[in-house]
C-alpha cells in the first residue's frame, strides 16, 4: 500500500487552513457588526404610529374577521370536495 503520511499531512493542513479562514471571517464579521451598532442610529418608535388604532376590527383572539372567513371558506370547500 501507499504511504498515507503525506496524504494525512495534506488533509490536516487543509483542515487547519479552513478553520483559520472561518475563524478570521467570523471575527471580522463580529467586529463589523459591533462597529455598525455603535454608529447606526437607534430606532425610536414614533408617537403617531404607536397611538393610532387599527382600522380593521379584531376579535378577542387577535385574528382579523377576514382571515377567519377565508379559513372557514377553505375548510368548507375542502370538506365538500372530500365528502
């Protein structure tokens, strides 16, 4: 059989090189995200959006009536086709 020493050494070199590249990439990414967080303005909720009530009616479960009607119609049509 062929000597596996050089093949294992090459595989280890490629593995270590890949790990170093990934580590460096992630380190640079973390640094850039942290830097962006320092310079980017923080989002402040506007008072007009927060106090404006919704124009559509919402039932006590938080689901809009149009969505309930669409789901009910789909279930009714499915049951009618399968019966």
